[in-house]
C-alpha cells in the first residue's frame, strides 16, 4: 500500500468514524426528541382529556341546574296560579252572594266610604278652614246591582250612618243614573273626587297584605 493509499484509507476511516459518531448522536437526539414530543403528546392528550372531562362535567352540572331552575320556575308558576285562583274564587263568591247578604255588603261599603269622606271634609275644615263638602254625592253601581239593590241601598244606609257629618252626606246621596262596568261593589263620587270601593279595588288593596298568609294556607310547610 502506497503512502497515498494509506492517507486515503485513513481519511475514509476517519470519515466513517465521524459519520458513525454523527449518526449515533443523531439517533440519540432523535430518540430524545421523540421522547420529548411523546411526553408532550401525552401531556397534550391528558390536557385535552381533562378539559373535555371538565367541560362534560360542566355541561351535566348546568343541565341539572337548568332542570332544577325549570322545576322551581314551574312550581312557582303553579303556586302563583293557585293563589290567583284563590283570589278570583273569593271575588266571585262575594259577587254571587245571596241578595240580602249582598245588600248588607254594599251598605257596609257605602257606609265606610261615607265615613271616609266625612273624615276628610272635617279634617280639611279643621286644619285649613276649607269647606270641601259637595252639593250632591253620587253612588255608582254596576247594572246588575243597580237593578237589584238601587232602590233599597240608600234607605238602608240611612239606618247605619253615625255622626252629623256622615248623616249630612247620606242626606245628599243619590243613585247615579248611569251604571259603571265594575265587577261588584260601588263607587262614591263627590264632585271630581271618587272613592273606589269596587271589588277589584278592594282586592288590589287587600292582596299585598294577605297573599303571604294565603300562600301558607294553600302550601303549608312540611314538618320534620
């Protein structure tokens, strides 16, 4: 082997060794990279799985919450409707009272309205020296009650009023010629002032004070 051949062989051998070393290093680096990305892939996969599981749990929780909310809303709507029916039933029962009891009821309402008006006039006169009495006081009924009780209402009222102021108003009371579209009760008109004693007005006043009690009666809490 000539010197040139030896040198060539030496260079080739070193090149092969260098190549082998580089290949080995590349393999190690590839393995390391593969391992790193395999770990990253596992982490990504686990993260995705955990996020999906959390989202699924959230969906289930929201579904249950929505279901519970809908259930509560349905129950509240049902309770509200039953309370509404209770008041509607009570109003209808009053409107359908037997004639003598209805007459007594109307007299009671008119007597209360007259007393209220008399007190307002007395207060105005005492505090401000202003006479707010009217020339005529009119009681207004719906058509059914006007036909049934119009002729008897004022004479019955005269038996019930007390005090000079109330009696003065009662003496000036007249049944208004036209009827009004109310569900029952009456309206006392004094010039441009009206005291509304219709059933709807009465129930609107009474309901906020009684609705809680009505609910407790309809839906008693279970003990134990």
